[in-house]
């Protein structure tokens, strides 16, 4: 039986300034469709949602977009435009769309200010950032565990909104491992590898000791982390050597307290069950990854997945409503 009232948290749009960033991911003859889907935040999208029992999409900008704009002033400008565009879409259908902020992480103070503006003035539900940022020049990259973001993270925690860590490809110059094997780039493999390591950097840096109430969201059923979580903390246990990271507790400690997963682009029962066993049904949320994936593929799989109806309701809807504080004013 189809579940109604689902909420999706990894559902992208593009503005003209960022549209081309998504062009290389599909064959040329599919670009017309993908670009039209990315630019549409009205009828076509609502039709997809209605047909598949999705009541609400939390909109976010495509990737890498702002994170790839090494000129900080330009990054600030494009993030602002994207967020204003999203706010407009939400304003027209507040019961169907909410939004995550795009952030110019090239300038930590500006990113903090933009997050505050988006959450307190525009009513956004959190932020979505596409991995590392190129800062000042194309080859200078900064991950979110960098010390420059300490005050930014304090603000995220204070605002009590989640931070969605979304994939991007590694820079070619940093990823010889994929040379000659470009098929591994993007959602096939490199997105997950890049994002899993980034998440582990955040945890291992001690971020969640400094900001214990901070909540991070990972897509794609956790970017491979659930299946690896035991091994990350237990490698060569007989040696009894310290793990070498800066965090006070084992990595799994934070994975279970500071991380949420979504089903975006990973419509696989085996992977869902493994994630449920590692992180529990209270920290997993339905998502599509529209328009890179089809809403009907996500929904048909999820609605029929062999889990309890109680867990389906949590994962499909109530976990997100709680984490994003979707009140009765925006949401039935
Ligand atoms: C995504 O947003 O997850 C994505 C892209 C590009 C290709 C595939 C994909 O940004 O899933
Ligand atoms: Zn995505």
C-alpha cells in the first residue's frame, strides 16, 4: 500500500548561475530533461510528488555550485540568489516546499551570516553544503573540519538546525586514483567516498565534543559508513593502540548521536536494513535525490520495503518532521 505524507530532504533545484554544474552527469540527450527538472519548482515537481505520496520536499541547490566558486564575493552573491529563489518557491507553496540554505563557506563569517538570515528571516530548516570548498583559487580546498569554521559551527548548534553534508567529486589533481577510470566519478563511487571521508574528518576532529548538540545529515544511506562503522573503530583491536583521532569517544559514538541518514539515491532494502541495525530507525529519513533520481523509483521501493509500519512512518515522515521542526503552520 502506498504511503502518503512522505517528506524528502535531498531534493535539488538549480538557478541559471549553477545549472551547468549538473550537465556532465548525464548523456547529452538526457540534459534537456534533467535541466528542465532542475529549474522547475512548480507544476512538474508537484505532479511527481502527488503521484508518489510525497507531501513535502526540502529544496536545496544542485552541486557543487557555491562550493566550487573560488571567488568568495561571487560565492556569497550566488548563495544569496539561490536562497532567495528557494524562499520564493517556499512562499508560493509552504505546505509542499521548505528549504535548506546554500552557504558560501569560502568566507566563514559570510556563511554564518547567510545561515542566520536564511533560518531566522526566511524560515529555512537548515543548510546543505556540497563537500569541500574551493577558496581563493581553484586548487585550494578547505574541508568543514577546518579551524576557521569554529564560530560557524557554534552558530549552527545555537540555531538548532541540521547541516546536510552533500557529495561533490574530488578535484582531478587530488584524485589520481580515478585517472583512466572516470566511470567511477559521481554517484557511482567517488561521491560516496569523498563524502564519507569528509564526515569522518568532522567526527575525528572532535567537532561533536565541542558542539555536542550539532546534527549532521548524510545522504545515500550514509555514503557507505554504516557497513564500515564497526571496522573503523575496531581495526587491529589486538594491538590496543589509540585510534589517533582527536575525538574523545569512538567514531560510532558520534555516528549514533550526531548523524542522520537519508535514503536518497539508494533504494536498496539490504542497505536500509543494515543502516537500521547500525544507527536505528529514528535517524533515517526518506529522500529521493530528485531530479537525479526518480521519485517513483524511491517511493515504490520505500512503500513496499519489508519494515514495520511504525518504522515506515518514522522514516517516511515523522523523523524529518521532528528534526526539521515542521510545525502545524507549514505542515498538515
Ligand atoms: C546528487 O545531487 O546527488 C547528484 C548530482 C549529480 C549526479 C548525480 C547525483 O549532483 O546523484
Ligand atoms: Zn543529491
